[in-house]
C-alpha cells in the first residue's frame, strides 16, 4: 500500500503557505480552501482521518477578483477571508525604473544587455509584467550568440511610431470641417484629434462651432 504524502497545508503547518494565481482555483478548490481557512481542518486525499493545521496564507493573483466575484467565478466569502491585508504591486509598465534592474537580475553570468536592447526593454509595454520580462530575457540569453544581448535577440515587437505633435492650423481645421459638412466628430477623426480637443482648438482660434 503506497505511503500517504503530506500536502502543502500539512507541510506548512506552523509556518506560511504561498498560493500563487489564486484566481485560477476551481470552484471545488475554492470550497476546500475556504474550509481549511475557516476551520484549520482537512483530510488527506483518499484518507478518512481529519487533521488540523495552523498556517498563515499569502496569496497572489493578476486576475480582477472583484470582476470574477460579480461574474460568479470566485467566492466572495473566500475573497474576504484571504483579503485581510491587501498589498497592490503596480504593473511593471507603471514602474519603468524597475525594468532594467530586473532584466539584469534575470541574466545568466557572462551575459549583458546592449544599449539597443535596454532601449527596447524600456519601450515595451510589458502586458505580462515581470513573468514576461523574465521569459524574454532568458530566451534572449539562449538565442544570442555573443556575450552582449542586442535588441534583435529579444524578439520584441517594434514600438509604434509616436503620434505627430503638429498642431492643425486654422486652415486645416476649416478645411476638415468643410469636407465633413460641419460634423465635428468626423472632422476631428480626420485631423487625428478627439472631438473635445478639436473644440478647444476651434475656440482658441476663434472658429465658430457649427
């Protein structure tokens, strides 16, 4: 008969258990987790003897749990049980000063980032946050032939061209309004502006609103 193995809660008894990506837990798993958090009791898989543990739980997720609760995908009682102290870590795109130090941390010994690679890393939006950065750097480390990782080794998409900062003058605005029979929304789209931005320019230039 195979020997029963202790689970994560049992192994963490008296300490701390980290549960990553808690938002992906199945409905059945949510019920079981809530029971352990509420009572401190559980049974091993296939066992029939109840065991007791005392564990501090730290959980993390990239999911919007509030939206999942509203959609019936995550238990509200479990959320409040886990959410005793909430620490929000801003997305990587919101803390660009961390991008290069983290990237260098993920580099293996003997590899370094070229200047063009650093510029490419700073220009990327990082929708996948730190995990994406780690994977990009580790993949580039494997694919690069030399010690210096270049922008081409990263495999990142080229950044979109910056929008034009040229201000449309009176003539351009009046021409756009004329082309679109005075429909401001269409004229604004033609000029690459929002409707509100076009109204502000019209008011500043003394162009009467249609």
